[in-house]
């Protein structure tokens, strides 16, 4: 027996069951993109590209959507979403979903990394560096990386440096003349995330890369002469980048854009990713200076941060690992 159509006038449009949460829908969309990264029918470097797309989308998710929910909560806006969630409930679901997807991105990269190695593209961990590789990367550091690095100390006499949005930084613990001090070293955005290692230096045939952060970490002592480097710990900041523009006063557009640019540097931190090995003392310094009040903002991770940079890998010249290039052509009527 066929179901009878319901009278539209009898439908209660306030019923939360009729609606899908916008943020949940966004996460489900990106889960479908992530599924493309796990789809074995896609060429390998295309799968890496999909992975990078998801990572970049998650950056935007925390910069805009999570940050907006936090501001609504702090402003005391108690209005429920159409699907019946309070602002606090929605924020909890957003953070949980976003962090869970970051973990899934990391797990997917582990799988892709193994497959890339099987196809002759290897990513070397520090413990895989031979003395020859270490010497080569030290030269690369001195020539290409070191001139772009500026260590900034912070203590009661030196204010905490400005940490820009989506930047990757090292919190460095040093000891000088018996005193423990702290410094920040930012990884410049102009540098590639991956440094190629000559094939003749590696025991395996094919391409080999070292991670930028590993090259900097292993040569950190060059930035602090006459000082003992006790530890260096990578962290990454995602800030509130939500921009509110008054559409009824177009004359204020320039001012709004100017404020938004400044906000990218000073916006509230919506996600702080830190290495799992980061000592509690150093984490407390970061939390205090970033004025983080909610512990859910902090995410410890043993995996690589900023996987959006993996988009750089699509430039590797391996046509067999990519989709065939599309050649546009004119269709003529006969």
C-alpha cells in the first residue's frame, strides 16, 4: 500500500527532526572527500591531493565555524539551531568531529606513505638519516634555511612574540649560563615542507625527502651559539579568522578589511596543536600567553601538523601516479 502524501499545512516546521545540522553536514561532506583519499581506484598522488584538501578545509572549519560558535557561546546567545542543539552542544560536536577527522587524516597519511614508498617515493624520519644525509641536510640548512630564521626569546623582559595564524613554530628550551630560557622559531612559509635528498645518498632507489621541521630541529644549535638546546617542540596555531562586514555601510568596507587582516594575527586561538612530547611547563607557557581558557582548544598529536602542505607533493613528476591531464577541445557540429 502506497504511503499517502502528507498535507503540507499539517507539518510543524519547528520540528527539529526535519533539519540537518549545518556543521554536521559540512563534516560529512569532508568525510566524503577524505574517502577519495582512501579510494584505491584513484591514482596515488591524487589521493594525497584529496588528503591535503581535507586538511585545508579543516583549517577553515576551526578558523571560521568553530570560532564563530565560541563567540556565540561567550556572547550568551542561547538560541537553538534549527535541529534543536544549543550553542554549547553544537560546539562540542564540532570540536569532537573536527579533531576526530584530524586523526583520520593522520591515519590516512600513514597508509599513503607506505604506498608511496612502494612506488619509490620515501619520506625519511630523523632516525633514517645516514651520516652522509645528515651532512647534506646540514649544508642545505646553512645555505637555504638558516638565513630565513629569526629566534625570538620571551621572558619577563621580552614580550611573547606574535604567532600568526596557521604558522608552524618551535618552542625552544635553551640553557645559557645556568639559566633556562625559552625562544620561538617560526618555520617560514616561503620554504618548501619537503627537502629532496640526492638519490646517491639513500640506500633505496627513487625519490627521498626530509621534512623541513626535522631539518630545522636537528640543526637548531646553529641558531643558539654558546647555548645548550635542551629541547625543541613544534606547535601550530589556528586563530579566529571570521570577518564581520557591515553590508549596510559600504563606506566601512576598507576599515573592515583592515581589521580582518589584523585579526588574522591577533584573533583568539581556536585550535592549538602541539607535539605529544611537549613538556607540561612549556605547554602552560603557551596556554597562558595565548590566553586559552578552554582545555578543548589544545590538541596533542604524535603526527605531522599542517597536512595541507602535502599539496606540494602533487608537483612530483610521476605521471603514472596522477590523473591523465585533460586536454580541452572544440566540438564541431556536423
